């Protein structure tokens, strides 16, 4: 105890010595700005943080025209520097992802309960459009498992794809159109922050739950079951597997588990040795080729193994006439489109930014939204369903050495050749192999390490993850996603309405002040209570902050009384982390000052940031604090107040 007293006295002496040599700074008010200027600046920060128009300033008309073309069509940025060397790399990577996209396209279309040919159509038109509009060099475009699953589950709840295939197809194309319109609108209006409400924690749980549901749904093909439930919850699926055990086909099971082991082995090899990425990339197409040849050669003995059957040759037929804009299922199509649009947009932008960071270039989020949205709008008119940047295709594209978006054009060209000439070859492709391809692909979505990290770092994030996970498993995919978003929003509201407040102490021998609960070296300053708020002060948290600060004062007075310390005289509020304040917050500060003055306690503010200082001045709250009510640093406040007290008779 004596040692602590000596350290406190040493702090007071060193503080006084430093501050007598440094004059007290007068807090300067920010320059006056008009309301229109402030509104314009604020809107610019919200919607145009990247300032996309700065490049057009002071440029001649022709240059502005070229810059506009480059802004709208990123292909004009890198197209002028394109070379034969880059083309060679893009051809190799494009053909590599084509070998993955063909079996994936067929498989994911079946996951969405759509005809397999729709998956190939969706791997042709959208990649061409993205190559013109997208800002990523490595994103591989096509159908993805999560969006396919969600579309299939949401539409199947109301419309049977077997009993009414035309209506189902209409709703799928309409949902794709709505998804594209929603995505493009977010990009045009620069409202990309909407998708940020899907936090990393909720996506980890959602994707893991969806991966398990997808895998369980593939038991129909893996076991050779003919009659299977259309429900997506885990219990109905497992009951259906058990109740239909008389339909299990040993031939299908042997072939399915054999190719599943092959796919998982190649995936494991590629993960262990990244240079062998081509092993897992080529494995799906290899499985399709080998299984098709095997079924064809043994077609008289493998009649129990179901096959894809006839697929018509030809490019994408127009589907504008199939768009469904009037009828009882329009609301279902709109809801499905918005949900799948959000999910696919989140995955596409996340994938693009991830691989852009590896190559040290920037992906424009708003351009990506417009590119993905426009390609889905165009896709809905050309017999495609929801597409986006696929993580698996992008990873393969990146590892194969892709240099530009031309790799998507090469991939689309390979799919075109397949559509025109190779479709009859898929007649004997067994459905069980498509099921194994889906299972092998979605297993990678179960990230248990990320869930464990969430548990260690943030329990509330882990709760959101688990609620999303179990919501998908036991309720439904849309409900699970809704629960995840609701928990994320609740977390935001919790942080806003219950911001963190800290008691600061001085690091001996310095002018540094830190949280006394975090730094053992930090010491309380006698007669002073130094508090910090780590949040903007809004109407949602102003009442809480007032009560919390008064509680800190009561606790400090009780602590001083118990330890026979120096009586509390001043409360210093460090506002460095208070980035904004509204009228309720201003009133709260005024009320606190009055309440503390009644208890003979001085209340001062430290380092209000520019816009906070401006509002304090305009509201006249600053006048009530007086000349010595606002300081630039905590050390300055301590020195000035201590000096004033000693100067008093």
C-alpha cells in the first residue's frame, strides 16, 4: 500500500513538472460549414467512400469518354495491355475450370430441382457477361451449391417440380430475374452495406448446416432410392432414408461410395500439396467420364442404376416468355429471388475480395454487384438460374494461373462446345456420381475450426453461428438464415444500446492512460475518476450511459470511503472514441454536468472529435462547461485542474 502511495505521489510530481513547461491549449472550434455542405459530405462518405468521380476532374471530353468506358466495362482497363503470354495462361486456366464447371453445373441444377441442362446453360452466358463487367481477374462464375439448395428448397415448399415442371421452371427463372434486379440495384444505388448484415459468424453456421442438409439430400442418389421426401429438415430426410431402405440398390451404393472415396482422396491431396490442385479440379469430370463408360459397358447388368438420360443439344433458348409476373406464386418468386440474391452476392464478393488480396489488387464491390446482377438478369432471359462467383471454381482458376477474366470466356467456350456437340455422351451418366460430386464439394463448407475460433474469441458470435446452424438443420434453410440475420442485428443493437465504458488509469512515468482492468500497471489518479466511452452517443444509448457513468461515480466514492483515500473531486470523460453524437446525447452530457455539480463534482470533457465538437458548440452545451470544461488530452486536464485547486486560497 505504501509503495502505491509513493507511485501516485511520483505521478503527481512528474505531471506538474511537465505541465508547467507546456502551456494549456485552448480547444479550437471546427470551421463553420453550411448544412448543405455537411449533408453532401456525409452522403458522399456513406455512398461513395471510394470517390469514383475524382478521376474525371479536369479531364478533356475524349478522356472522360474513355474513362467512362473503363469505369463501366473493366475489360477496357486491362484489354489494351493484353498479350499472347497472358492468353496462354488464361486458356490453361479456362479449360481447367471448364472440366470442373460441366459436372458441377449438371449436379447443382439437380440440387435446385432443375433439369441438368439448365446447369450447363448457366455456365455459358453468365461467365461471358461477367468477363465484360466484373472487376476481378480470378473469379470463376457459375451455379453454386448454397444458392441452388435455397432455391430448390424454397420453391419446392409450394410447387412440385415433378408434377408441374413448367410452373417450377417459370418460378426459377423469375426468381433469378428478381435476384439480378436486386443485386444490380444495390450496386447502382451503392447500397452494398446491406449484405454486411450477414456476418462471418452467421455464414459459418449457415453454410455448415446447409452442407449437411445438401449431403443428406444426396443420399437419395447415393443409395439409389426412388421415392424420397422433398423436405429439407434433417429429421424428415433421415426418416425417409430409413423408411425406404427396401429401395436401396447395392450396385448404386458400391459405385457411389467408390467414386466418393476417389473425389475425397484427390481433394485431400490437393489440400496437402497445392501444386497438385489439378487433381481435385479434374476429379469430377474424370468421375463422370469413368462412370459413364462403366455404366454403358455394363448397361445390361446395371439397370438398377439411374442415369441422366437424354439431354438435347443446342445453345441457350430464350426464356423471356417464361418469366412469371402475374399469379398467386409471384410473392414466392420474389422472396426466393431476394434470398438467393443476397446469398450469391455475399459469396461472390467475398470470393473476389479474398483472391484479389492474394494478388494485391482491388475489387470494386459496387461494380461486382452490378456485374453479378446484370448477368443474372440476362441469365433469366436465356434459360439460366442464379449464378455468382464460385469459391471452388475461383480457387481452381487462381491455382491454374489465370491472369484475367478471359479465363471465363475460355470456360464458356468449352461449355458451348459441349452444348453443341457432346450432349449425347452424357446419356449414361449415373445420377449417383452427380450426388457424390455435390457431397465432395459441400463438405468443404463445414468449417469446424472457424466455429471453434468463434467460441474462443466471441461467445455471442458463436451463439449466432450455432443458432444459424441448428435453424437450418431442424427448421428450414430460409428460417435458419432469418434467425442468423436476426441475431446479427440483435448483436448490433446490443453494441449500440449498451456501449462499453472504461475506467482509465495512468501508466507511471508517462502521459499515457489505459483501462485499469486491462493493464495492471495503470494506476488511478487520486481525486479523479477518468472514464472513456467507446461508442457514438445516440438516443438509443444516452440513458444507459448516463446511468452507467453515475454508477461509476457511486462505486468510486464507495471505494474511496473504504480505503480512506482522497475525496473524489472531478470526473473526466475521454471522448476520443465518441465518433458521433445526436441531440439526445448532447442533452445527456448537459444533465450529467448538472447532476454532478449538485454533488460538488466537476465534470470535464476531453478530446471531442470534429463533428462532436461542432454539435457541442452549436447546441450551446459547450458554453455551460465553461472555458476550462473541455481539454485536448487527459494529462492536460489533470494538470490544469490540479494547478487550479492548489492556486485557490
